């Protein structure tokens, strides 16, 4: 398909910080963005050309929105299937339906990976308490019970440290269809942000190491301390996933590095990813520009790193330190324009840059 020339209109489902940063990257390439979001507060609309505030099941509003743009993308993966169907009748939706359907259901995602020979934690389908008992007998404890659909930043999950806790865990996730996953004895958590263009070209950023606090990403260290061979393997796994999904756009692939340098995929996110925010300042082409390039049919940019980086999320009251962060040498502050700093809410991030090969060691706060 012909590339969308500068001046094109990009529709973005969702109006949070990812949509905001996508709109900013699109503007730098000469495009205009139209945000579709039902929320009262829409940070992405502050930097976009147009806003439609309507529900995701409003068929008429969705059709008008899609008719007004050249391509539709999204900042979150839980786009309702009917929403995607309505949009795709009026404009291309990228990434496409296969990626959405795969990533929206944890069981579908795990089976997709397993069928392609990509290692994951042991898992089992759990539809009721009998299934949970059988799964625990097969997988053992500790384990984690996760709802098949929805859930983000630790929501929809419950740890099971012993079989006696199964009932409480089942109740904690609302007795919803779920999967049970065995715990992994891992050395570190890493991720790869990878892009695939309309022509099948793939470009992967360097694998990075992630630290979480209270189930929310706290910091990302770029690059991860991996051997060159293991880093290449991580990039190859991410490339295989986007190719198998006939994917167009940027994807985040979260992995565990197990004992003996064994890589296991934790989950995939069919969108720009929090662990790729460091690319905004440490690469010539950020993950956000890369996504816009991909969905518009442009050549992908070079994902090479010109600096090491540590990205720190600013959660809740952390953003109140903006004056000190703005004054810190080597730090680049990004704030999301959200009015209220609530506990657990991502308000911004800061990228600290270092010469290549000179990033500080990974240390908990």
C-alpha cells in the first residue's frame, strides 16, 4: 500500500500518555492526529489536532472518526473486537485484528507462543475451582493466577503460595476465566521493543532490564547486561513474534532470563511500551516515531542506541520533584499533563543518559 505522506491524519484510540507521545512524534513527521477517547481527562488531546469524546461502543461516532483519518492505531490492547471491526470497515487498523485477539487473552497468547516453539512459564487453563486444583497439582506452588482478559500493572492477579490459598485466590480475581502460571526462577526481567513495517522489515531496539515496584514498572536500564549472543536471541524471538502475527507497528515483548541464560516470554503488548520510553532520548528514532513510521508505510528508522540510559517512571507524588529533575545534568524530564497525582498513577518519566558502556549498575531503590 502507498505510504501516508506528510500531512496525513492518524486516528488514535485512547487518550493517555502513550497516545500523547504518539501524537507528538506524528507531528514531528508532519502528520495530524485525531484522538478518540471517552474519558473526561484526555492528555493526548492537548497535543492533537482533533478529539472525539465518545464511547468505544458508539458505532456512529466510531464510523465518523475512522472516516476522518487515513489510518487508525491504539495506545492500549484491550480494544473491543466490535470496535475494531467497525473501524476497519472505514480505515486501516494497525496493528491488526490477529495481534489484538492474541494479546487480549492470556491463554490464547500462551498457546500462540507454545505452538511456535517459544518458551514460557508452565501454564494451564482455569475455568473453575476443579480446574484450579488440577492445575496446581500439575504445576505446583508458588504460582500466580491471572484473569485471561484485562488486567494491567498487577491487576487481575493473585499469588498462590500453597494449595490452601487456592480458594482465596480464585475469589480475589472475581472467579473469572483465568490461567495458572508457575513461578520462574529468573535472574532478571528484560524486554525488547520491536517494530515491523508493512513490507515485513523488522527493527528491534536493544534488550533492556526492568525493575518493578508494587507491580508497576519502576526503572528500565538500557542496555540489559546480556552476552551478545543472548541479546541477539532476545531480538530474534521478538522478531519471530511480530512476523508470525503479520504485525505492523511497535510491540513490547517482556521476557525472563532464567538460570543458564534461558529466555522465556512473559507477555506481549501490541503497542508502544513503557520499557521503551528511554528511546526518546537515547536513540535517533524513538519507539513512538518508529510506530508512526510503521503504520504509515514509511521506512523504519535505525534503532541503534547513541547513549546508555536509565528510565525512571514518575508515579504519583514523584512528579512533584519536577524542579529538581529539570535541573539535574544528564536528565531529560517528560511529564504527561495529568491534572491529579494519585498513588500508582503514571505522571511522567525521566531519562538519565550516560556514555555508551557507562550506565550505572542495576540497583533497587
